[in-house]
């Protein structure tokens, strides 16, 4: 798999199916090459030359789609950046290249006016990819030591989005475009996914459509998938040879797998290998937060046993039948009790954990009974309203009608 090579004929066939290989990564739904006059026209809007690698990319394809994982440090968080689009002229909506260039020009001009300084009319950062309006990828086109660097911008989300980036963030992906493509990876093998939604899903569907409806040869498709899967992070080899603790990003991928599969034994193995569980694992969430949010309760207990830090609000987002043993362990290691956590546990069918948290609230001086009744009634009203919407088809919900009804029943039956 590590030695996949394509003949010129195979590359030409893939191009016919709108698949282009660049810097060892797969671009699909690829657009035709960009004409030289258009490249020059874009360069004329920039403060300096278009980086060589970006011009080379555009001479192969003027845009398309990517399907990889990308994680960057932003504002102290480990943020997933969605770089799923390469902008192109003539696209409608959020992928329009000139539309984003015009947007950046407007912002730069407004900033110059606000700061009472002249503006050259030239861009210092050229937007060429991202995802809708939420994530954008830029090439630095300003002359100087940063020229050619590839940077990512991510929009901050409202405070209600727990553990998300709440202020806009910027981070350098790599010193050049080829390095930025190398940073694109796969946390999991898309041929053996651990969840219903995974990187690789869109590409595999695209290739299947090209095979079924457009005659893409199955052997060539399989060869392309093998090439694509070279981007899967190999954490097993460094775990086996004892070097994983020195590779934080690779260790994070290993821990991602352990949490996605609720593998307590793997968590223990990572701990024995010296892997650190400190710091954020996803957004601002600690590893224990991620485990609890995924209902990976066996992995969460293994993390606590291994000394992983527990956030004060670790019990805030309970969404499954958490055991009293894990609840006790979290409370004993820094998690704070709250009335909201009591209600969540009761709704999820974890009454023993709800009682443990209620006892901890009482010990903290909270008048639990009236506070619980108020929060329970509010959640019941919300669940009942949502259930009506799901049943009449006006809204969907991840729990479905049956799951919502079950939570309502649990809440109505629970007694402190």
C-alpha cells in the first residue's frame, strides 16, 4: 500500500473522472485547469507573486473537493479545521474563488478606513479553500519571510457550543502548500470506520458513483483508495516500538481511536507507554470530556484510573447511562456536582448516578429538591415539545421519537 504508483494512462483516466492527485493527496470533483491569463489576473490582485505550488495546483485543477482530517492548535484548543473545498471560479455559493477574493478585498479596505491608513488595493492573504463560511485556508502572498505560508482561519461559535472555539482563530498549517497537503491526514481507516460519519465517506461515495454510473474501472478505483489510505495515521507502530509518547499528534490519534471504540484496554496500554492525557483532546475538551460525551464510559473510567485530569464541568453533558462507579470516580477527581447533572442522569436512565450527584449537591449546601423540580419540569417541557415536532415531521432529533419518549418516561418516574 505504501508503494502505490500510477501510470500516465491511469492518471489520465482518473482525470476523465475528475480525480487529480497533488502532493500525495486526492482531489475529487476536480475542475478543469486554470488558464494562465486567469492566474495572472488573480496575481495582479495580490501584494506579491502567487506561490509556485499554488500556481502548479491551479494548472492541474482550478478547484475541487478534499476529504481528510486536519487538526491545528488555535487559541489553546485542538481544533478540527474543515478544509474540504478548493475554491473555483463559477461555483455558486460558498466555493466561489473570486467571490472570496472580493470579500477579502472589502474587509481589507474597511480595516484601512477604520485605522485611517491608505490601502494598496492588494491582498496579503489569498483565500483558496475551506468550508462554507466557517473555515478558510489562505496562501500568504505578501513579500517577506512569510510568503508562501499556508494559514487557516476558523470562525468562533457562540458560548452555547461547549468546548468549541468561541473567538475566531488563526493558525499556520505549513510553510508551503505541499507541506499543508502533507498535514492532511486520516485519523481512522475509512474502510473500517468507527462511527457513522467519518473522513473518506464523501470520497468513497463519489468513487462508487463514478464506478456505477460512469464506468470507472473497479481495479483502478481500488488502487486509488489504497493510495488515499496511505494518509491514515499509523499509531500502532510507534506504540509497539515505544516511541509514541514522543509523538503528540500521533498519540492523539491513538487516543481518538480508543475513545471512538470505548477501548479501556487501549487506554491502559497508552498510559503504560507514557502517553500524556493532559491538555485538550478535541476543542478545549479533555480526554475525559470527550469520552463522556461519546458515552465511552469504559474508556473514561480507564482514563480516570490512569490519572487523566477531570474538568470541573465534566458531568455537565451526560447523555447516556453513566454508571455510579464512574460518577463516583469523576466526583472524587474534580468533577463538580450540579442540579443539571442530576436531571441529565435521571433522563438518561441512570438513577443511581443521579442520586450520587444529588447527595454531593446537598453536601455543597444546595437546596436540591426545589432546584431539581424546576430543572426537571423545564427539561420535560422541552422534551415533550420536541417529541410533538418529531412525530408531526416538522423536526428531526438524534434520539428519534422512541428515544425522546423514553427520556420523558425516565424523568417522570425518577424520585429523589
